[in-house]
C-alpha cells in the first residue's frame, strides 16, 4: 500500500475488447466500462482522484502471471472466482454476480434452453460454460473464443452462444440482430484480483467495495452499463469474507 501511494498511481490490468465491461472507446481512445469504473473507485479511495491509474491491457492467459510478477497491482477484468484460481491470486469480495445465459438471433424461436435440443450451441473451448452445457446434454460446438462463436452464429452454423451475460450484453448492444435469453443457466462471481502476498491491499479493496455496496455506487455502475440489454441487471452480492 505504501509503495503504491508513493508511486502516485494505481497500476491495473484490464481488457479492451469486452464491450460494456472493459473496452476502448473508438471516439476518444479512452478505456471505459463497468470494470474500468470499479477500478476507478479504488483509485479514488487511494488518491482522491479516480484517474490516478495506469491501465495495462492483458489477455486472459496473462492475468495471473502479471500479478505474480508484480507487473500490476490488481486486475479488474471480468475475473471469475474459482477454487483453482484462488491458489494463484488473492481475490477481493465479489463485486458482481453474473449468470450464464444464451445469445440467439433476434428472430429465433428459442425462448428457453429446452428449445435447443439437437441444435448446436457455441461457447469457448475448455471453459466453465462448456461444462454447464454438457451437463444440460446439449449439442456443444466449442470454439477458440466467444468472438469466433459470434462468427458462427452470424453465418447460421450454430443456433446460440452461451457464456457470461455481461459479455453477451456487449454483443447484443453492438448487434441489433441478436438478443439475450433471460433465463440463467448457471451463476458465477467476479472479483478484483491481487497478488497473494498483498493482503493489506486486499483488505483495503474490500473496504472500498463494502462502501460501494452501502452507498449504492456499485449497483449504479451495473445499471449504467447493463440495464439496456440485460433483464434482470446483474447486481453486487453481499460480501462473504474468508476471515
């Protein structure tokens, strides 16, 4: 904490390709989105200025290594909490509970997951959503990533895409020819990630998030970015502390 304050800026790992969550505005070249706003809450609490941040764009595969090598102070990037990841990085309390849902063409007759029996569904290969789809006994066609799934959907090769509703919301906001199916297939939690050895920072971030729950500012971020596409809008869950 003292080193961060002495440096005068918070270094945060983010994504720039998840529309609504973390993306670069083509008009201004600035990073925007729900995850960017959450990171700014931490900078505001540290420095009294939400813009005292150095953003570092990371791929999903590089997030844990960037934390272990102290290249960033924290990661704010739709980071799902899992038992395996908790062995690699320290997580804050959850700032958002999300749902796995479906994205289908706007004119599709799919209203429920049961309508997909026998039809191909795309998701990222070796992902948690893929496991969920297999448990539902659907015809899963995994791809290298959700963007590849979107190409398959637009070409009519799959009937639906399934992944986190926050990511689907970004796709639906950019393409009026698709829509999100409201029903949740599974739930997961997003949290801010930090190096395992920086427990002082974890406790500080947890205090910032607790204040955001109490004054409604965390919920306001979610409504700002997701309310036009998702119903219901994902909301921050109550804090669950490990100690």
